[in-house]
């Protein structure tokens, strides 16, 4: 698209960044709605809009069309998709929460494998317009019906209990639950929130410019797609391992380890001048994100309980999505100004290491009985 229309990378990226920020603000509203009414219809509407914007992207003729569709689509994605696993799954599981979130995350990983490969294959014999339309229909077919048919709010609504535990007889196994006012008094909330915002900046920066960076330095498009696909493929078994580990190891330690490993993997990325190193980076980044994207959805519920988890995550959503939007945009600006991603990738590695240190300082709070 940038080649056909002559757009700069920052101009192409800008509407996604705007949409991410608007979606973060929307999370303040969507989070409590998911707590109170569940995510089924919220997600059903979001999936329909997402698929529609993808299809309409296939008919874009100017920058205005691009801005309108990308802002709409990204706003919907940022306000719903980024929260749903971390809100719905923790309400259904307590002792087995880690593994449940890990298995739920497999769908996202499969999408990260399938969509780049599908888009690259379509581009090899057709156009970017066909690729957008195909991805839109794929979203509808794969996600809309299962969401409306299967997604539910919490087990108590259906006479069930988390993990199959009888909470009337085994109340000691229940977790404390904070409300939004209580978490604002917790130091751990702010430390985790800052770390999550750092993660959002770093991972979106890398993911959004991964393919462009590799092809710019001479890696073939097919090798770049393989590098992109290796990461989610590796992250799937790592995610399962992380989920089980999160039930036994303090979750903030696992999360911190993923931040440190991500910093090291980004340093490797800076030296990815061959197919082998590009693929090794995909492997290393897959390990880091496999742990991170699982435990990041566990940590909020483990620290603050499940009753108001949507509202609590909604408090972080504006800052989270602001960082999510700034990362790719700053990387695009850096490239447009300097012709290189080196400086922004170095900053990302340093931020990731700093985020890991913040997590180690976040001690699990307790509800005061006084």
C-alpha cells in the first residue's frame, strides 16, 4: 500500500496509533461492562466490525479511506480484544487459571502464524486488496459464530463454580478481590501498570516493523515471513509451560524473566543480517512473548482478584493503549528521519529490561480487614 500510494511509513502507521489510543479510552467503559454483563455481545459486535473494516480496506482509494477504516478497526480491537482473555478466563478459573489462559492464548498465536502466511501467499499471486478482503472473511468465519455461541460471563451465572470448587465448603481457597478504588491505593498496581505499558510499547514496535526492518536490511520477504511465523509457533508450547508454571511460581518473577529475555532478543534482532539470525530472533522472541502474554493476563487477577478485573484493567487501558500507539508511530518517525530502526530498537531493549526490574518490586497486596 505504501508503495502504490506513495505514503510514508509514519503516515501509514498514524491511524492505527490514533485508534489504539481511542480504544484505550474506550477500555474504561468496556472493562466494567464485561464485568457486569459479560463479553459475548461486546465481542460479537467487535468481531463483526473488525471483519468489515478488513474487507473495506480492500477498496481503499485514498488516505482518508485508510484513516477512517484503520481508526475504527483499531479502536474496536484495542478496547475489546486486548482485554477479553484477561477478563473472561480469570472469572472461570482460580487454581487452574494459568493453564486456562495459556490454552486460550493459543488462538491468538495461531492467528499470528496464519495471517502473515496467508497475506504473503495472496500477495505473491494477487494484490494487497485481495489479501485484506480474504482476512476480513476469515475473521468472520473463524470467530463470530463461536463467540456468540460459547462465550459466557462467569460460572456463578449458570449454577457453576470456578475450577469445579465448592466455594461454600472450601472458602479458604477463594482469592481476595479488590475494587477499583482499592487498587488505586496499591503500589503494586502502579508498578505493574507501568511495566505493562512498557511491554505494550516494545512488543507493538517490534511486531509492527518486524517485516519492514528485515526486508530493508536485505532479508527476503519469504525469510522475513518465516521469522514472523516462527515466533508464535514457538510461543505456543512455551505459553502452556508458562501457564502451568504460573500456578506454582510467583507470577511477577515469571513476567520479569520474560522482560529480561525480550531485551536480549531485541539486541539479537539488531544483528539480524542473515536468514539464520532472523530466524533465531523469531525463536527467541517467541519464547519471551510465550511467557509474557500468558502471565500478563494472569497477574492482574492473581494480585487483585476476579470480581472487578475488567474495571481494574480498564483503569490501565488508556495508558496501555497510548504506549501501544506510540511505539509503532515513534519507530516509523525514527525510520523516516534517519532511515534506520536502530535507535528505537535500542530504546525498546532498555525499556524492556527496566520493566522487568519494576515487576520484581511489585509485591502482592493484601486486603486490610481494618
